[in-house]
C-alpha cells in the first residue's frame, strides 16, 4: 500500500513538472511568434488558409453525404428492414417464398421501441404495365399510404397527389416510367403480374400522381400502389418486409442490436439500411469522395509543412545568437529542440483556431446563398448544395494544423540544437 502511494506521489510530481515545463515553453513560443511578426504571419496565413480549405471541402462532401443518405432512407428503404432470412439475396428469383405476415407480435414490439418513428409494410412485385399498344416492365411496391407518409418524405410528387386509401385501384408512377408510356395524371393503365399460384392476374388502375426520388434508375421503372390492391393482384395475404423509420439515423446500428436481443422469432432478420442493395450507390459514392478528401488534406498538409518549415528556418538563422546564449547558460540541446517544436505547434494551433472560425463562418454564409449543382450521375435533376461542418470535421482540421506545424518544425529545430555553441555565439557578433 505504501509503495502504491509513493508511486502515485511520484507520478503526480512528474506530471506537475511536465506541465510547468510545457507551459513555460508554450509561453516562450507565443512570445517568439509575436516578436517575429512578419515571418510568423506567413506561416499563420498558410495554416489558416489550409484549415479553411479543409473545412469547406470536407463540409461540402459531408453535406452531400447527408442529403444522399437521408434521401435514400426516406425514399425507398427505411433505416431498418425486417425480412425473411435470404430475402435480400434470393427474393427476386422466388418472391413468394419470403412472405411474412402483415401484422404480428414482433411488429408490435418493434413499433413500441423508443426511437422508432414508424413501421411501414412493403410488398414488392414486378410485372408488365400496358397502355394501348405500349407495354413495358415495372418494379412495383404495395404500400400503406398512411404509414408511408413519414417513410417516403424524400419522394417528391411532380404531378398529382399521393395514394389516398389502402385499397383504391390507383397508382403513382416514377417520372421515367410515366414519360416512357406518355402517361399523365388521370390516365388508365393495365398491370399484369404472376401470382403466387403460378397463374397470371391483371388489374386496371388510374394514375393519380407522378413522383421523383434521388435515384433516376429507380424512377425509370418504379410504380407504387395501395397495399390491399397489391395483395389482391398477387393473391397473397402478407408482405415482403416491414420498413422501420427511426428518429435518428446515427442510432441505426445500436437500435438493430437492441431489437435483435428482444425479438425471439428465428424466421425474420433485421437488416440495417447500409447493408441493403439499394444503399450500394451511396456506399460507393462515400468511398470515392472520402478518398478525394484524403488527397485534398494531404496536399494542404504538404503546403502547411513547407510554409511553416520555411518560416522556422528563417527564425533559426536570425536567432543564432540567442540559441548560442541559451546553450551557454545551461540549456541542453534537447531543451532547444523542444522549444522550437513547441513554437511550431503553437503557431499551428493559432492558425488552426483562426481557420476554424473563418471556415465555419464562410460555410454558413455559402450555405445560405447555396451552391447550384448540375444533376450528378444517377440523378435526373439539379440541386442547390450547401456546406455542413460537423464538430468532427472541425476537430480533425484543427488537429491536422497542429500536427503538420509540429512536423514542419522538426528539421529547423534539429539544425538549431545541433549547432556548436561557439559558432552560434560568434554569429551574434
């Protein structure tokens, strides 16, 4: 026990000594930066400009991530999909094998979870839609119009209205599908599908609306109809999935784990949105953009290192006499090395703080004005982009500024501490 107390006292004393030494070095570094105003300004401006560029670039990509993520979730797939095991892999080949009841105790349990904003049933199908002599294939979804309102918040109605009741013989069409058949609101069409028993069934429906989502490829074939109408058409009593909408997208992973612990049924699985095929485009886009952000950060870091290194080398040449005097009075080479490194880090910190403040202000200003963007690959319409600077992006930019400035000071600091005392004092004359 006594040994532990002694070790704690030693560690406390060591921490106090380190903090005193570091505090003194930071104070001296700040004074030297202020004293060398002209040269320090060059490094300060380089760090500040670099941090601003990092924040704006990363914030622009983060805004696009957020819009794409929420658009994908709230237009098609929800945060969590509850399906039969194997449905996402083989459901397209044999969809009737993976039907689940529309309502069960497990669904009621999921709806009762805190943080769940809604649960919507979904029945998927494929078939042919005919208008006059024109016939094309479609990918259809049977939905509950009331429950779907929250889940389909990102579905934009271009013409007409959304589905009204759960059993009406009406449909809404994707923009591309409506254009290919030259259908308008109020037009009639015939849907032809294969039933669960292997037969063929058809129904005449009325187009009540034309919609657009974030994915153009989906809009070219998409069709939505009331759930009861879809069940009657396919002659089934259940659905393919329950789509769960959460209050927060960031809670998806933890919510899946909690639900899996509570749900005992082994014939259903919970799949988070980012593991579905519909999120593949989003995942690949994020992967590509993330690599581009890394390249931008590397180039900015290189510019900061070169600028700070040049500034520090000039400071070393101008302060040779000071360095020699300090070493002659007893400062070790390690102390000189440490002080120059701390001075570089302090310069990076000040520049990073200034860059963060300016970058956040510019991001808010630019977001208010908006950035007009052309339609990206896979989308049909242009949009107005913004810049979203998260706390994580701001912290990473500040940390990168300090680290790059610290690295930039290594070579000048090494040259300063390795200089012979006599040569340094002679230079002071």
